[in-house]
């Protein structure tokens, strides 16, 4: 059955799409729309048409699952031209999100009406693409170059109100009366001629706006192909070229991006992120435990950040500390963070007060008795965690979920001190916990299905991307970080410098390299604190107080603005270690750095999969994109390995004598892929 049906309301033909969940413009929808528009155009009793959608949203874009396959006719560019060419007015009636191809369908209609809560946007750039059905040509013609650059090259949707101010929406409907208002609007404009067609308007070139936009977003766009292609298309729309030439240019650029690795990687991550929330072996309709109040133990940086996630989502938090000054400090930091957001206009003052009003700071552990979920965020020391969980076991109500924010400790060992290991789970947030999107949810041997399902659902509520990990040292992310750090240190001994290794990682697209990361996190993390025991380069740095950015010296020297410069002292320390070990220093190529620090991560990822510590390769990719800043245009380590070619990865690892994971070797031999 076609997802498109029509209804007659007097002389207005209402064309309705019902293609759950998001009314993606797949082949059947395009075919149905195409024939409904033709029928309406040919029917003498129809004076105007309305296109609207059932369900939660107007068309949310082209059907991304069709990308990379042969396109069935009519393609979106053909469809939008058909709609615009109609001899009778067509009104788009928008609710939810008119995104990508959905926005382009709306722009090809002669009029647009939207409910106040609707959003309009062209997020294709986030899939490594551009609006390929006339969006880059119609938006600047209606709304000007400046907004077109914002919408296409950055990809964030805009509100109905902003769209109306810019001329992209002609009328705002009542929130609950969209269809009736759209039909009334269609009747009002039924006789108006000539029909307003976006393709017939002209856009004015604005080189200053283009230059300013490029300058302002240079860092954000660095490494990505798609933003520049979007900018070039918008410029083309306003350079005096005909609409047809503009469309031909847009089409060429769209196809170029579509065939490229970056878009494949970004599309992979789009689906990987959604797949990650699905838990193997647990029914999708598993009943969830209600979580109405959350307890957080520890008001340090981590505990405070974790609390903010729930407060921002309207879930009250009881935060517990050992000492009043630590509690006051922690509460003060939370308030300061909220006020900083308010100062930037991201929150209203009343939202700050509402969040702070939902926070109950206390020194009394017993106050956790009425919490539905308690997250422990204290020092990474097994004995401390065990003490806390023993206490929680005696305080918390039956059915409460007991979570640890540990970043590498054994969750099963922690659970074993309680009489309810089925209620214990790991919730590993990444710092700063109120900002970073990743949450590793650690499934213990005895964690109950409904506990896992509840925590995964809760992650969505607090706008995190959650990935299920098994119990192993460092779970997914930190476990894969280990070989990278170890190999980077070995490379220093063989002749590389911290600057060279970091440069290779930054050129690859990482926000920072291994040594810059150590300096940011603190060189003293995990240090034994005995200045006389110097067994490694890190020990030597820590013993000299070179603890990283916080002491203005680590693997680099830092000025007051935290700008790093290579450190002669660090070079001396490295040299002394090389001499002591009798290392032969040689020239290290960038390629060797990639093989030793990145291929080893892929190898560790393969082991994680073999051991069942991650559900799927794409989950590993999600962890690295959202937790560590792996460049999304490379699709995560496992997807990147696929694009490198697994045989090449295996050869690179073997060349340096690494033990290659069996599954990686087997896949490479069979010409397979992880994703
Ligand atoms: N094509 C195919 N499937 C899509 C889709 C699309 N455009 N958009 C969403 N879906 C699927 C999701 O994969 C998910 O499937 P699942 O349930 O099997 O995991 C399901 O729809 C629901 O999606 P979400 O979980 O994301 O639902 P939310 O309510 O959280 O968000 C949304 C809804 C804001 C519409 C979000 O899904 C979204 O941003 N979608 C993508 C929008 C987009 O990028 N559009 C541009 C497409 S490219 C294009 O149009 C090219 C054109 O210019 C030629």
C-alpha cells in the first residue's frame, strides 16, 4: 500500500504521507507524491493542494538507507521540480522537523505554513553531504546568502519563528490546527497568480558574508569536505548563474560527496549511534524501573557534572559529600556552570534556579534512601568503592539501581559486596560529564536486564549516547587508549619526539595527540608519588613537578595562555632514558607512528569484540567519536580500519611484530570488514 493518500476538502486536495517513523522520502513516498501532484494538477475541481504528514514529523529527509544504491525514479530533484511546476498552488503544512529533502520539498511548494514548535533545516552536512534537491539554490534565493550558509554548511535547524522572519515560512499555524489552517491558507491563495516559485527569484551575492562565515567557522570545518562544498553551492546560487546551472553544480557536488569516504563514514555514525542503544538479548519492550530521584556520591568535578545532566533534564538530585567545604565547593561549581550558560544566553535565569532548586546537597548518606538510582563518583580505589557499595546496600530501597562511575575497575567485584548484584551497573561518564556525550554502560555478570534497559533509556533522557560495554580493564574506550599510550612512549625511546607524534595525530583529525592529552589530563594521574622512584619518562616528569597544563609544564612548556612549546628539558629527559636503555635512535616516519599507535588500537578493538566486551564494531566507533574526539569523517577506528583495508592493517601490525587478533587476521584473509 502506498504511504501517500489524498483527501478532498472542497476544492483543496490534501496529500498526506504516512511513512513512520520519520516520513523519510523513500521511493514509495516519492512515487506517491509525484502521482498525487499530477492528479491534483489535472483535476479541474482542485483549486489548490496541501502536503502534510501523519505521525511525529513532516518529512525528515531523503531515506538515508537508499544511499549508495541505484536511485528509483522519481529522484528527489525531479520530484521537487514537479511540485514547483504545478499550475496550482501547493502549500506545505509543517510540523515536527522539515529536514533535508523534507525542507527541500517544502521549499519547492509555493507556500509554507508551520506550527510554532516546528523546525526547519538542512542537516545534510552532518552526513558529509549537501542538500541535493535544490536546497542550496532555493534557500539563498528566498532567505539570502547569510542564512543559507548557516543552514547548509553548519546544518543546525532553525525555529519556525526564525524561518518565518527569513521568509522561509509564510504563515504560522495554531499548534493544534495545522491541517485546518493549511486548507484555509490554500483557499486564500488559490487564485493568486503568478505562483511564487523560489527558483525564479534571484539571490544577491554577499562576498563579505561568505568571507566572515569562513573565518568564523574555519576551526569547526577543519578536515571536513562537505562544509566547503555547501558554501561553494550557495555562492553559485548568487553569482549570476542561471538556476539550471546552479542545480547542475549542486548535483555534481552532491554526487562527489556521496561517493566519498567522509560521507560514508558520517552516515555510518548516524546509524551506529542509533544502533548503540539497542541491547542484544533484551526485548525492546522490557519494563523499565521508574527513576524519579537520582543520588550522586561525590561533589567533585565528576559528581558535579553527572548531577547537572539529571538536573537539566528535570530529575531531582541528592548529592552527598563527606565534608561541608567539599559539598559547598561542588554545589558552587554547579551553580557557576549554570550561570555561565545563562550568561551566554543558553539558559534563562529561571531555568538556572529551577535546576539548582532540584539539587539537595547533604552530608547524610541516609538521604539516599529514597533515590531510585545512585551513582558513585568517588576516588578510583577498589577498597573505597567496596565500602560505599556496602553502605548503599544497607541504605537504599529495594529495586534502586546502584551505579559506579568507575573508568576501569571491576564492576562485578564491586557488585559482589552487595546482597543485590543484579541492581549494580557501571555508568562511566566522560569528563566534563555535563558536556561529553558518551556514556559507557557497563553490564556486570549479574546485572538485571531491566536495570540495563532503564539505564540505556535514561541516557537518552539526559541526551547522552550510551554504549554497552562488558567488564574488562578500561572497558572499551580506555582499554583501547592503553596500546596507543604505550606505543607512543616506546616511540619516544626509538627517536620520535612528543611533537612529532602529536602532530601525526592532529593531522589525522584528533583534537590532540597522546602527549597533549597527558598534559591536559595530568601527567601525575596514576603516579606512585615517590619522587625517588624513577622508572619511566612519566615518572621523571612527575617527580620534577611537570604535571601538565595545570603546572604549566608537562611534555610541553606552557605560557600563561596555555600555549604549548616543545620543552628542551623534556628532550633532555628523553635523551637520558634512551642513553640508559642503550636505544639506537633512528628516524621515525609518520607512517610508522600511525601503524604503531592507531593500528594497535584497531587490534585491541578486535580483541574487545572477540571477548564480547562490545556488542558490535560500530559501538566501538561510537565510543571513540563521542568520548575521545576521533574525527567523525573517519567514522571511528573500526570503520577507518575498513577503509584502510584490513589486509593493510594486519601487514602493518605484523611488520612491527605485534600479535594480531585472530578475528582481525581472519577477516583480512577473507576480504571482510568490521562494518
Ligand atoms: N532516513 C532513513 N531513516 C531515518 C532517517 C532518514 N532520513 N531519519 C531517521 N531515520 C530512522 C532512524 O535511523 C531511526 O531508526 P531506528 O528506530 O531503526 O533506529 C528512526 O528513524 C528514528 O530516528 P531517531 O531515533 O533519530 O528519532 P528522533 O525522534 O530522535 O529524531 C530526527 C528524529 C530529528 C528526524 C532524526 O532522526 C534525524 O535527524 N534524522 C535525519 C535527518 C537528516 O539528516 N535528513 C537529511 C537526510 S539527507 C537528504 O535529505 C538528502 C537530500 O538533500 C537529497
